């Protein structure tokens, strides 16, 4: 099934708040490609319809976590933020 990626307005705001570096853009691109290829792989977060995928911390920047939801053939990008896997999930 071909999936369409649809960012919501809050997603654009969260992207704007990230460090604007090539490394962050590359990590974000990797996350989007991953969830496009295997959108149902991430577990649904308890009490929501959202799922989350992660990157790890690198020397150049914190890891990222990208929240999204699936509705039929559409993947909605909800929010992205920096996170530190050593601190765990909030």
C-alpha cells in the first residue's frame, strides 16, 4: 500500500524549533523514511493513537523522536523533538 505523508501544523512548528543543522535534517529524513516503510512497526502510545520512532544521540546533536499517527493510507506527522535516550521517555 502506498502511504501519503501529511504533516500537521504543529509538526512544522516543532521542526522549526530544532537546531537547523545538516545532521539534524539527515536524522529527521531517516526517521520519515523509516516510518514510511514500516509505519505499523512502532507500538501505539498508551491512551493515544500516536506512535513514536527515535534516533540515538550523536556527538553532533541529541537524538530525535518523531510522533505520528496512521489513518488508512495517510501517515500524519504530529511532532518532533530532541530527546536523550539516557534520560528515558517522559
